[in-house]
C-alpha cells in the first residue's frame, strides 16, 4: 500500500497507527485529514511517516480509511468523492452505512471495504472483521489483509454481520475494562505488587475465556467449577443491563432511521 489517507483522525485512527508503529509496520506514507486540525497534528507526531493534510490529499491516497461516525458520512463523503483515484480502495470503519449507502454518497464508487476494528489493535491483539464489496479485486483484498496482520486477527466476514461485531468485539472492551481495572486495584489493596496484580488479572481473564469457549464443557458445567460466587446476587442485574443497553443500540445500527 503506497499511501494511506485517513478522513477522520480520532480514536480509531490513533489505535491503528500506534498498532502499526509498535509492530514496525507503518505504511510508507500516511496523510490525515481531521476537521479538528489539532487532532491531525497530534497523530502526525506519532511517526515521521504520518502527516496532516487537506481532504483532497487524504482522499487521493491508494487506501482511504474513513474513521468518521455514521451521521457525518452524509456530508463528508460527497465532499471527497471527486478526489478518489479510480484504482483506490475506500475502507469505512463506521457501522450502519452499508456498501450501497457508501457508494451512493460517493457517486457510484464501488471499490469499498467495511471493517469494525477494536482497540486491542493498539497492542497487536485486535479482532478486526472486514467485509469486501464485489468491486474490490483479489489483489487489493490481499494487500488490505496484509496491512491488517500486525493489528491482530482480521477475519473476512459478510457485510450484514458488521453491526453485530460493532456491539460485541468493537465496543466489548468497554463492558469489561472497568471491571479489570477495579479487580487490579483490589488485588493491590489485598497485598499484591502492581506487577503481580496485573499478571493475575490478565491471566485470569484469558484463562476464564479459554475455559468457557475451549474446554468442551457446557457453560453451566464451567460455571459450576467454582462454588463460591460473591457476585451471584448481582448477575441477573448485569445480564439485564447487557440486554437493555445493547439490543436497542443494535437495532439503531441495523435499521434505517
Ligand atoms: N474507537 C473505536 O474503538 C472504534 C472501533 C471500531 C469502529 N469505530 C468507528 O470509527 C468511527 C470513528 O470513531 P472514533 O472512535 O475514532 O471517533 P472519534 O474519536 O470521535 O474520531 C472522529 C474524528 O473525526 C473528526 N471529524 C468529524 N467530522 C469530520 C469530517 N467531516 N471530516 C474529517 N474529520 C471529521 C472528529 O473531530 P471532532 O471531534 O472535532 O468532531 C474526530 O476527531 C466511528 O464510526 C466508530 O463507530 C471506532
């Protein structure tokens, strides 16, 4: 990928750029356009390969990554469509707006991909499902997938699943991080060193996940492996919170307004 342009240089752009930098895999040239120029300048300070540029410069890259929230696309995409090179690929990181919607906003441009990356990409541990429109040739698919390798897993998925991944793997860390943070704090309060607390929580989280999904045991059998459950009385409220918060948001992302 010769040049990568970002339209929108916010959190997800930073996550990807820091992830590539950490892996020593930054694209040769990256141009960022963000309406908040301070934000673009901040990202440009990550590495010499990255610079702040105009919408035209970012949109005329070989790969144009759109890191904008869905409501902004209706205005932002028509403004850049004239700058897209015919051989470029545009990768949208936004949920809700489909290939058909993107193509309409881009005057029929059809070399489109959509992805729902997640924040662990910043340490190369992301889960970053990607969908390709029919207009993206095989060679460009391979190039895009190779670019994503340093950020973590990048399964090719059907477009209709992108919003499910938005709720589960992209927003998922936010459901858990505050709990990990509190557990680690308590571990230190209970006498572990900072390093031991971090190691214990991280190992417990990874092991708990492997036990539930890889042990071959039924979920109820897994949960019966530990008889003392201090949060048992809170479980119903926590499960209800997941359902009450996530289901309406999923509907909002998957049905037209
Ligand atoms: N963060 C994640 O972990 C994550 C994961 C998967 C997918 N995504 C998706 O990625 C998209 C961006 O998310 P984010 O977390 O990066 O949001 P963010 O941190 O709010 O970044 C968006 C950036 O775009 C700028 N902007 C707004 N309008 C613009 C325009 N017309 N042209 C150029 N820049 C513009 C914003 O500036 P102002 O702040 O000044 O408006 C902001 O700096 C969303 O669709 C989100 O669902 C995010």
